[in-house]
C-alpha cells in the first residue's frame, strides 16, 4: 500500500539514504534503513601532507567546528538519528571523513540554513558542510573546496503531465523553495524573465519544515517543490506518491553546479580541505560514502578551490 504524502514527509525526519547493508546490531526503520546513532561511518587514514596545510591554531586544537545548516532535517543530506540527537546523513559523513584525513575531531553543530552563514561570518564555525553551492555572490565572502556535483530537481504529485524543462514551464504555477538557497535564486530569475516576456508569474512559497512542504504538496496548495536532487530523489523513492518532473544543474543553464566545504574568506583552511578531499577521493573512501547514500552520480574526480559558480544573474 502506498504511504500518504504527509506520512512520507514525517519519514524525512527519521530516515537515512540507502546504500550499504544495515548492520545486524543497528536499529532500522520500516524500510530496512539504519537510522541509529551507530552509523559505522566510512573511515580513512590521516593525510599528513593535508594536515600540514592547516592553520596552527586549528591543528593544535585538534578539533574542527562544523556548521550543519539542515535545521529540522533534510534526508539524506543531514538529519537526526532515532535518538533525536545524533546528526547523521551524507553531509555529516563527508565532514567526518575529511576531518579524519586532517587528523581532527569534528564537532558538528546543527543550525538553521540562515544561521549557518552567520556562524561562518563570526568564526563560530570553522567550516560548513551543508550542501552549500558555489555561487559568485558567496565567493565574495567565502572560500570553497568542492566535493560533489550540485543538481536540483522539481518534485510534484505523481501521475500528472506537467514537466519542467526550462523557465517558461513554471509560469502561473505555485512552487515551494528554501529561502536563501541557490534554488530560490534560479526560481526568482526564471520568474523575472517570464514576467518580462509577458507570461504569468509563478507564486513562490516558503516553509520552515519539510513536513510543511509535503503537506502543502499533498493538499494541492503548491504545484511543486524545488530542492536538492538527493533529497527529492530519496523522497520520491520512499513515498511512492510523488515524482521528479525536472532536473537541472544548481549553477544555472550554462554551468555544472558544485557543492563545497565552505569557510570564511582567508581563514586559511581551504587549501587543507582541498588536499584532504583529493586524498579521500584517491583512496576510495569518498566513493564509499557517496555509494552509501545513493548519490554516486554526483561524484567529482578532484576538489577545486573557488571555481566558477552560479552567476550573479543566471
């Protein structure tokens, strides 16, 4: 029997992505996915060359404070285990893996998306691992070391004929999106172009929680949700009630978007992170993490520091 959309929305706060087989001793959800605090994460060895690039104060401290801006949860990117206190998910695994390569212990601090950047600005967080897309605007304030492709997608109720292949297809629709995200910028740019072309504007809606978004989708108050492809692909798979109706690069139509470890500009951390990411790519542990969360199709072959990102006008 198909799971109702609202139930699937609640499930988003409790489930991990699929990949490795669950351990016999680990708690699992009704889908057979490990949702316990005992994640038995993929590990690596210390990369001395990368660690040598760390600022002395971070290396001597032995810890790195990681901002995780997923708030109430975004499966499989970041959310809480069944103990309601242990952060788990793709972004958390990457943060642990890279910290281990640098010989550091990660201190994961879960916060809202907006406060993630406030924390980076104030140096409360050393680095952000939270599905952060490289954009030209963000490059004015932050340094980036990339580690994954960024794809975004539109999700709608299953069985419709509407598909999104470009900006004109959103005209007159009601679409939910996260505030302050690159998805929002792309949606706003498309909307402005449509209005200039004489097409009806789309109505953009914002919700604080994924459960609220999926309740609105289930009830017909919105036509679609635009968000990170890994989250939408997971929800489509587990709910059985929705489908992906369009998939795009998170950096606009002319550039492949990239997700990156994000630090305050000139913090001195970005070169160490680039070297550590390249190391875990080379030793195969990076691929195991992506496979675990079923996002191997978003793998990169090397890290880049501050590559071209979503343009100021996409």
